[in-house]
C-alpha cells in the first residue's frame, strides 16, 4: 500500500531555494537581489509566489528593503538552525545555564537517522550521549546526540575529536563540547521541527504522560561542510521556549 507524503507549499520550497543561495554565497551579504521580474524568470516561478517568499525572507532577517535600491542581503543574515549554534543549556537558560543530567554515554552502531544525517557507513562506531536538561527544577528536554565516526572527525574537526576523548564525564552536552572546541573552526547548522507525542519511554524519562504533546527538533552541525554532530531534542508541553529558526 502506497503511503502519500505531505507536500511542502511551493512558497516554502522557493523560500528555501533563495535562503540556500544566500547561505552558499550566490547572493553575498550586502548585495542587491535582481528585480522581481528578472528573479521570477531566473527561478522559473510566478511573481506572486516569489513576492510571498521574499516577504518571508525579509521577516526572518535575511533581506532588507531599501527605498530606491531594492531588496538587499543583510550583512549578517541569521543562520538557519539553532541561533549561533549555541548549546541547548545556554538557549534554555534565563539567567543561569540549565543543568545537563547524563543518562547514557555509549558507543553504538549507526541507526537509520545517523546514517542519513552523518553519512555514517555500516559497521562504524559513533559516540552517543543521551541527557535530560533541567531548568527551573523540571525536566525540560530529552536530548540525544551523536558524533560522526572518529576517522571523519579527525579529518574534519580534530579538535572536537580530541575534546570528546577527554570528556569521559562531561558536565554539559555534546554540542557544548563541540562549540568549545571550535574557536578556530566555523560551524554551520540546520534544524527541522516536528509536532509529535512523547510516547512511553520518553514520557518516563521526562516524568510526563506518554500522550503529552511535544516538539521534536532534529539538528545537524557541520564543520567545513562535513556533518560532525547530529541530534534529536524532545521538548514536551510546558518546556521553556527554545529559539530556533525553522527552514520550512
């Protein structure tokens, strides 16, 4: 039996195409976009759809409209994904960092998720950290994080590989270790957001009912274009707000 998949709106797809072009340098910071008629022709889309996508890009801080000039790319456009690639314990804090409670620190074989997100080959070994982040005395997030295979990290981000090896009993998240090891390495990230329910196991870990509505955020962080960390973060109803730029 064939299962139909939900189709993304054309405007969302168009938004992503233009946002990707900005992030990849096709439209550098400070540059002016082509006129609407020309851009619609170049992209092969209708002007109404293009205009709606451009308005969304403007609202999200990627574009600015300047009278007499047109639409220009902001000098420091926001990154897609977690803002500034901050560790969750910092994003969740409202004055002091959230506490990271380790549940599991292990090495495991690739799953379907890590094979897709980290391009991990069968038989490779991945570091896996599972944690509960607590803030204001309550369990706020169940976080699962995977690092790319050791040989990939050695080529793409050796400082991160070294930091993980020395973090036998880390006080923070894997993302915090990555950020701390990346002073000379530029990171880029992408996040996706899905509405779901906690389920039995996650409900037990977060001390909530299995049917509690939740938001699932999947995250991939890259160093020099190579995926080095993938994560799933489950936020149940009532958890503190997490600032995320959602790409569609």
